[in-house]
């Protein structure tokens, strides 16, 4: 789509965005004729979530499709393109943002590597999608996208300096400094789950040993307990002592890991997202206690540790925000 076409879309009929927080539950239906929308994609190892959003962040339509196995880049591309044809059948979206399970280059063009997508190394996914759809496309780390979503319309709105931690199959993170996402000089900053926690702990796919991810991810919980996080959460709700003790120990490990991050970044807040975050009320208290014990008061003044708000929609929403940033940047050139 050319800059002139984008400009016409952006000056079309005003939007009736509704409640932007409806991103947590799909709303189907078409916007007013001529209205602009953008697409956010959350690409995972087992599922691909796609959503079409207004420029105010209201969800118009969403869908989830299975990630092909094995997830060869060309096969994943074909699945995404097919889904986009259904999601944006009237071709109203003007740009695409994609959250990847791994870092992209600083320009958001190339998926550099992904632990959860074997065979993905230096994949020019943005270029491929642009060639297939004609829409400007940008990539980013999926945890960064979740952080962008929370910063835009979620729990991060009140803060300029915060950390987003996604506790899922792996552990990802996003760092915001002075209201801006920090990605480092090569786009790979914010891999918070890969920091060292216990030097003699389990080996990590990253090459590290005893990383935070190896103690706080869904895979780690399965290894440590033989149970799913959701099951442990349900047991804790009933007052099961074993489950409550596990979450207390889990919170201590998380608090130890967060200690290093707090000393380096002194954030205003730490947001806890991802699937494990559903049980945050059982482990945040022990994480806070560990932090209060280990972090000097001047490094944690006013620090808040709280659950993220947007649930599974955060990644899609953040990717949509990336897409908006992409077209706005193009229009300013």
C-alpha cells in the first residue's frame, strides 16, 4: 500500500472505536465504511493469534490458527497469509505488526532467531509479508509486543519506567525507559528470562545454565511439580497446602531474579503477564517479600509489582501498535 493510499485511509470517516479494553474479548463486525484498521499478529510455537484493530486499539475481529508443524518459515508464511485473507476480507487494514518468539533486527525486518521455531534464523518475514499482502509490515519480539500493549492500554499506562515479564512456555521481558521500549543496539535487549538465577541449575536452550526461565516458566513448573500451572492455581484456590507452598517457593525464585533487574533499572513497576500470571496472587506476595529483603530501599522507592491487565490479547494489541508506528513513520518521511 502506497503512502498516498495510507494517507487517504487515515483521513477517512472518523472511527467509532468503542471501549479499547474490549481487546480481551473478540468483537466481530465491520467498522464504518472507509475506516482504517491495522493487524496485530502474535506468532507462537503452537498457535498464531491474529487481530484487526482500530487506531484506538478496539478489537474488530480476531482468530487463532495452529502453527504448522514443523514450523518451516515458508509454511508459517502461507498460514498467516491465508488467515489474513479471512481476517481482512475487505482489505481495510493498512499495516501489519508481528510479534515473534525471539529477537528481530532493530529495523523490525528480519526474525533473527527463535528457540521455539526451529529453523528460523535471519528470516526476512516482514519483506515476505509485504510482497504477499502489499501492506507495510514490522516485526518485534513477542514479549516486547506484550509490553507495548500494556503500555498503550493496559497496566503500564501509568508508568514511564517499567518492566514487563511474561511467564509462559518460556519467560520473556520488555523494558521501558522514559516511556520508550528499550531494544538495545541490535534489537535483542530485554531477554529477561535468560538472566542467571542459580549457576548449577538446569541448562537453558540459550546456552545459559540456571536461567530465570528454568525456574519460572511453564516448562519449569511442569518439571518441578508434574502439574500444569492452571492445576496448581486451582488447587491453591481450594487451600491445598502443597500448592500454596509451591507458589510461595516460586515467588521467592522470581523475587531473587527480579532483584538484579531492579538494581540495574530501578523501575516504577514490574508487570507480571503470561499464562502463569493467572496465579499471580499466590506468588507475588513472596516475590515482594524477597525483594524487600534483598533490595536496598533507595532502589525500590515506590516500586509496584502487579499483574498485567490485557491477558492473551496483549501481544496482538502491541503488534498492532507497532503497525501504527510503522505507517506513522512512513507518513512523516
